[in-house]
């Protein structure tokens, strides 16, 4: 039998896969992950939808998926040469 923590992670991975299927094809979306809430509103990890440019309108971004909060983070990520 799965523990409550294992059940949560299973649900979170399914929610991430659903979000990826819906938005990863968008040219402004650079990444979708599970991580710390940038709004500090949730102690548990949240789904993070990383968008390259602020002001890009993504239609239909849910507030949560399967009970996991969704946050949009703006930022352009590039490799840095030292």
C-alpha cells in the first residue's frame, strides 16, 4: 500500500504530465517542473510553468491540477560562459 507521501507524488507527477501535454509545445514555455512555491503560499511543492517573457498570454492556465497549485514564473534561461 502506498503511503500518503507516495500518493501525493504520484498525483503530482500525473498533474505535471498533464500540464506538459497542454503547454510544453508553446514557444514561450521553456520548462515545467515541480518545486518550491515562489509565492510562499504552499509548503508543499507546486507545479511551475516557466515562461520566457512577461506579459505573454497563455490561455487556459489552471490555478491547480489534481489539487496541486500551478504557478507561472517569468524568466529567460540561457547557458552562461565563465
